[in-house]
């Protein structure tokens, strides 16, 4: 009996999807929200300002970030999702009763491909190429992959949605950097990487604490 790609997709999803823990459900629900990562965004903004000499250089860097989000999210949510019209796993009538769905999760948008994956990875790749510091690369790639995991955990996406989103994010982040690299300035960020790590770890701890106190 031949195994289809959809069967493989569903099998891999079952490995990452859900748990028996209400506590973990709470942590994941917090981490999957873009608003949770405000501190990380602020630190990145601080790094950009600190390591550029002029307002024009700051503006170019911020403009590149906005282009990454425009291309990554625009193709995913604006074009591909409506065209493919693939239901999210939690809405798919064939499997929604066989997967774990976090209480309160609800989203009628389509599944293919993941804008979370594309957006976060495009920024991770852009800043990694721009600053070329190991700490920044590790933190931002970990941040992107963590967001991808939350989408699988909650049944919002199939693994193929995530993989395609990561590939598109890689292309967008690398493409935007390549187009503007001669106008971008990479300054000294030796200590700023530590600050980014701190923001990442602090956000994780806050998500854990918030989920814990919700159970009390």
C-alpha cells in the first residue's frame, strides 16, 4: 500500500501536536502570539539604532525589515492561502477529531503555507546575514522554530505548511539582504547578542509563569 505525502504530513503532525498538559497548552498559547515577543522586537530595534550612525541607515534597515514582512506575509496570507484553500488541521473534517486541539483555539483562515514560519524566519535570516553574530543567529532561529512548533502543537498547521513557510522566509530574508547589503551598515554588536539572549529567555520565563498563575 502506497503512503501518500498527506499521510506522512498527518503522521508527523501527530508527533508534534498537543499533549495531556493544560499547563503546556497555556505556555504554547502565550508563545504563539506575536504580542508576547514585544521585548524581543524592542531589543532588535535598539540594536539597529545603536549600530547605525545616521537616520538614513536606520531607515534603510527598518525598511528592509518591513519588506521582509511584506513579501513573506503577503505571499502567504494574501495569495497562496486563498488559492490553495487548505483547511487548518483543527478545521479539517478528516482529522480534526483525531488531533489534540488547545482549548479556545479557533482560526478560519487557511493552512498552506505558514505565515508564522515565513515571517519569523525571514527576519531571522535577514538579521543573521546583516549582523553576522552567532548569538543573534542562534536566538532568532530558535525564536522562529519555537513559533513553528507552537503552530504544530495547536493544530494550526501541517508540517508541510511549516517547511514551505521556512523556505519562503529563507528566500525573502536572503533576497532582501542581498538587494540592500551595499546600503546597510553592520556595526559592533558583541554585547548586544547577550541582550537579545536575555530578552528571549525572559520572555520564555514570563510565558511559563503566566501559564502557571492561570492554573491557580
